[in-house]
C-alpha cells in the first residue's frame, strides 16, 4: 500500500533548491532535545518531514538540520506529546521566503 | 520608530487573509492599528492552493478586481475519484462563470497578500514586518494589554489583540488561550509551482483568455490516508499539490514529497504538467478538524480569527474566505465596542461569536461537523475501496469485449457486494447522509 518506490522525480533536496531562504546562521529555530532513544513520533519525522530535515544518525538519535525548513509545523504537532522538539518561528524576516506561496 | 505610539487601539498578529481583512477593516474605520508580521512582507510565509472566493473579499474591498493580482477566473470544476491508472470525473463547466464579476479566481498568495497588505497600509494601519510576536502581555487581572516581539524594546500595547497568527498559532497556545492542534485534526499539504507558457495551459485545459480550471481529486493517490490532491491553473503556471491528515502520515511510511511525485506521475496528471519548469516547493498545515475543533475564540482583550481558530471547511476546500470573513467580523465587533467606548473584555468581545453565528462560516462548519470523524474512521473505505470499485465498474462498463451487458452489470454489482456487502454500503450511505445533512 505504501510502496512509492516507483515514483520518479527529484529528491527533496533538489526541490528545496528552488526555494528562497534567508538562513539565520548559527540560530536554528528547531532543536531536537538530547535523547538516548527517539520516540516513535520523533522517528516518524525522518519520513514525515516534507523538507527532509530529520535524519537518524548512526548512533541511533534523530537529528534535525532546519536550513531547508518549510515552516509547516508538522514536527511540532507530532512530537508535542513527547516534548522532544523545541520549535520556534525563525527570527522575524528569516527562514523560507515564498515567492509564490 | 517615530510613529510608534504608547498605545494602539488594536494589535493584529499576522498578515494573512484574516489579519489583513481585520487590519484593513479597522483602519478604514479610523482606528489606530498596528499589524505585526514575521515575514519579510505579507505573503512571504503564506501558502495556499490557491482559490480566492470573491464574495468574502468583495465585502471588504468591493472594487478589488480592478487592482488585485488575480490569475484566472474559474469556469470549470473537475472532481475526480482516482485509482492507480484511471480517474472517474464529474466536471462542471459553464460560460455563466465568464461574468462581469467572476465568483472564484486562482491566485498566487505571495503576490495577492502583498497587494492586500498595500491596501491595509493605504487605509492607515502601521504594518510592521520581519517581526515575530513572542508573547502576550497581560495586566494583573489577566486582561491582555499588548504583545512582546523578538525586536528589542518595550512591549507594544493596545486595547485589544486580534490573533490572526495562522495554523501554528504559537502565541495563543503558549499563553494558554487554546490547546495544541491534534495530529488527527490537521492536514499536511505539499505543493509545487509548475510554469508553462499560457498558450500551452489554455490548449491543455481547453481555456480561452483568463478562464481557469480547478481539479480536486481523491482516491488511491493518498495511499489509504485521508486526503485529497489538487491541480489549479494559474496564468502561466499550474499549482499541483496533495495533502493528508498528519496522524495518517505519521502512521504510514509515506514521505510527503514522494506522495506528490507519485500524484504528478499519475497517468491522468502527468500529461497536464509535461514540459513544465518547477520554481517552488511548499508545505503547509491545514486545520481540518471542523466545528468540533474550534477553540475558545474570545477572552479579556483578545480575539482569534482565521486558521488559528480552525476556520476551514475541508469538505468544500474553503479556508481563505472563512479567514477573511472572521477577520472582518472581528474587526466590526471591535469597531462597534470602540465607538461605544466599551471595555474589550471577554463579555463584550463575545459579540464576535454571536455575529459569526449569523454568517455562512458557523452555519457551514456546523453542517459538516460529523464529516471529519466519519472520513477519518472510514478512510480505507472512502479513499481506497470505493475509488477502486468505481474505476473497475467504469472499466467493465466501457470496455467492449464481446461480453453481454447483462453479465457486465452483474459483475459490477457482485464486485461492490463482495467488497463492501449490501449492509456495508447501506451503512456507508446512512453515515454519509447523516453527517452531510
């Protein structure tokens, strides 16, 4: 049912390349709190994040790189119960700048 | 900032359709308004399909058609139920929609919102961009009296704060005005902008001039999740996207960008996009919990409008018109209280809710209050089984292969019976009818 392997097309990184961002260097607006083992919700973000910002490190923890973030807020809502993600809006003026929206 | 005063009449948090509608209405009536937006400009953080419903904007800016950046007016609606290789469509196209004042338009939100914001400024509001509101300021009695922002400096004070902060609504949530949205009550939609020459779009979609087409699609495209796909024609581009309920996404292994790729690759969609140049990839949450998910809307010194109040009619794919209407009605409430010199406390602001009851906003949301739960509980049936059955029936019926029509008819009915059973189908019909009425 969830076999999407046949879907052609670019990787998400290539999609993000078309977007405009103003990155607030050194001040990521999303942080994953230190953890030993990620919850199922946090782990789900490695596939669920539409910008592919979440990845599972070899050491077993989930990491976030928020530079390509589309600011949808999905990770904030999904991990609200576990409190593993600290989510703020980027500082005023920073982050994704939609050209078309 | 020279023009920044001690105390405004109203602070509007956010510059999407609800915030712009509120700020414009307030400023037009002569109130002292400051609107605070975190984006570089109004629209730079905002994502929508997007369809503009003229009626809601006409009630705010009657002459908007003369100057707003509009793409195409919609003359044709295609509703598709899809399986992996086909779609079955119900199309409605009418030249009546080529009217002097068209009813619906496709728009690009970044451009449209920027224009709406220019009208807000013209009306006399102070619009402060690139500034994120971080929290509400309350007095000792709990009355909201202003906001703090991520700019250094003192809080900004006002008699009332209108929270038009969108689906994520951090300010209201962190101040305890409302709960976090549940993952079952919100959809994640992803969208791409595909550019093509306008002649190509007009030829592909059978359009003349500024006529436009809207496609709304459901079925196996969402891989068993509750959701829909869409494709809208703009002047020189096509907006294509797909969205599903967040909790469904979380339970599946489906990546949103892959889901969009699969939708774009569907044999009914791919030829429409062929040769296009993609210029943007966006994602956004859509509050889809409906009537039952509406949070508390007013309190001492605050009002909630737009997506922050869950004002989306998911069944009809309407949101921006509910946003503009709630923004306008909130502003009208505040204007009336201001004129009478009344305090903006919870009791007085409750009038906003009474006024909303009289509009299509609450009437429509109440009408469909059972739909979100129904679809979510039966997603396999409505987004998988029925679309497949319909496609198979159509294929059986239209394929000419020497089998007589009576036998085909029997095969179609047997397929429905075996998949859903007679009682199952009667139950589905009953549940839909009950939730729909």
